[in-house]
């Protein structure tokens, strides 16, 4: 019996749950991986029709287990039933979305013929599964980025076996979903090697051993920049390097221009207050940097934003570790001599996310790298700009971002310049809205230049995320 174990955090009692979850041993996971590798010839029979059938089976299983799943989800994550329902429907739609993508022939082979030196040559381009995909579960979406999340579904849609690492703070939810997937595979007489679920230990040595085994062909990851970079470096140093598709979060700057802000200060203060604080700001697209003009309307907006955020409810952070990390970020940023603390408002218990607004000058933001780091929680940094030159310098200093939001209209002369800079820095631009709420669409791009993601050419959301896990092969004269 392993000596170490995990307890998830019970958000109703504010204590660790009584249920103990033990990590899987390295040997047991590698044995399952070996068996899956031995059965690789069988994976070739994972036809598009079978993938569609599997998704339909999983949908039925999820719907039948919804009540029990809801109870686990809310207890372990601290997220409420409304959030569960949103995430559950997203998962169902995501499965339907990929089933439709496959049914419509989007992965079908392409054919072409060409006469070369008087002889007709045929060419066929096929999308082959990249191989076995290791998916590392995220903490902030116990369903949509976890055991049946976007990385898992897009890898299965591509025809790839999935090895899934559960997040330690919602293991009960993860195990429940994994059992539904395993049952769905069994109903279709598909190999259990198509989906291997495991729980790692505190040092994550199982995951490292899996990667070093040489049996993984790609990695899907959503989480921090530090862990994402570690995975990128580890996988690049393998004897046969493999791609890591990491989505690592960002500041998600919001640029407010004077003309659109004029007489709309309350509107945008309210919109941004919700986007910053909802579910304790635990979204990779939370607007963490608010850039506003130094004028009368900018000052009115700032005061209204402070008031609006102060009125918003506190939400639980996902688990004690993420709460502690966030609090360290808050304390570190608040102690910077250049930072003016506009709001620090603690919640009523030890797991609530403290709502924080800080203000720094353009020069301080540009010069201090601490202000360029994501704070994963309900914190936003306000930066005031004097003129267009200020704004150009500020935006040019940004690293790669998942999103950039622009509050402007046709009368704002800076608009073309802002678009010109941000389109090079961001994966998605939003006009007069907020960045939170990433829709599952064929036109969605959820990714961005490093360090927001590991490869800005690929999206982690929507149909096109499947192309991370396929490998083109051309057959000539077959």
C-alpha cells in the first residue's frame, strides 16, 4: 500500500475530505502503457465511425451520471451548480462538435493527380494520428479541461490513445468521468488502452517516467508557465523530441480609448468587474491588465471600477494550494514600491479569493518584470497612459498574450495602431467586450505567442484543435 495519499478539499466543510485517494505506482502505469503499445496495431481500426460512436456513448453515460457528477464537482472545486451546468453543457457540446466535424469529412483524405513527364501520377494526403497523447488535467475546469476536456476529446477525435493525468484536487470527479469513458469503450468492444487514467504522486514522478519511457508522442497541457516550460524543455531533450501543446495563460490586456469610454464609464466598469472577479478570477483569459487614458473619463472609469469590484461577491479559490500561490502573488505585487493599492478586500473565510486592484505608471510597468506576470485570481493591474506615444511603448513591452481587448470606436484615432500592435502579440482580439468565455467554435483560436502558449499556430479550443494531434502523410502512386 502506498504511504502517501491525497485528500481533496471539501468546500462545504472547509476541510480536507475524509476520502483518501492513493497514487498509482510507476510500474502499474508503465505496464498499462506497455500493453497499449503492444496493441498499437489495433488502434489502426479506430475508424472515424467508431470515434463518432464513442462520443455518442460518452454523452449518454455523462447524462445518466449527471447528478452524482454534479455533487462531486461542486464539493471538490467550490464552483457552484450554475457553473457546473455551464461546464457540463460545454462538454456535451464539445463531443457533439467533434462528432459533427468527423461526420462532415473534415479529416478525409485529399486526392490529386498530375501529369509528370507524360505519366499521370496520383497523390493522396492522409491525416494520421500522431500517436499516444499524454494529457495533464487542469485545476480550473474540472470537466472542460480535464478527464473529458478539450485536449482529451480532440486527441480521441484524431484517433489517438489518451493517457490522462488527474489533477489532485478533483480526483473524485476525474475518476468518476474516467469510469464512464472506460464503460463506453467496453460497450463498443474497443481496447481499454485508448484511455488510461492515472493519479500521480506528490513529486509527479509517474508523469516524468512516462515521458522518459519514449512511449508518448505528444503532450497536451493547460496550466502555469513554469510547469509548461518544464514540460517543453523535458520533451525537447528526449532522444526523440515530442511536441508539447501548452496553454499557459497571460495578462490579457484591455485597452480603453477615450472616445468610446466617454459617457460609457459605468458600462465598461461593470463589464470588467464581472470578468475580473467571477469564480475568483480563475480563468486563463481573465483581464489582468487594464490600460486607460489619463483624462476626466479615465478617472471616472477608474473610480467606478473600484466601486464595482468592491460590490462583487467573493468566490472560493479552487483549492488551498492555488489560494496560497495567489496570496503570495498579491503580497509580492502590493509590496512593489511603484504600486498604488486601490483595493484589497478579503473574503469571509480562508479559501476566498481576495479582490485586489493595483495601479502603476506606464514607466513602472515597462521596467518591472513582476508586473508582467499573471496573478491567477481576482486581481487586476491598472496602468494610466498620457498619450499615444505612452500607449505604443506600453503595448510594445508586452509578451505574447492569449487575448487582447480593445474598447474603442471609429472616432478613436489610436485604434488602428492598437490593432496593429496587439494582432502581433495576441491569439484573439475582442472589440468592446471581455475576454472571458472561450466559445467552442470552428473559428475560435485559443492560443497565442509564447509564453501564453507553446506554439501560436495551434488552438486548444474548437474543431481545429484536432490538428495538434494528426500528422500528414502523402501517398504517391498508391
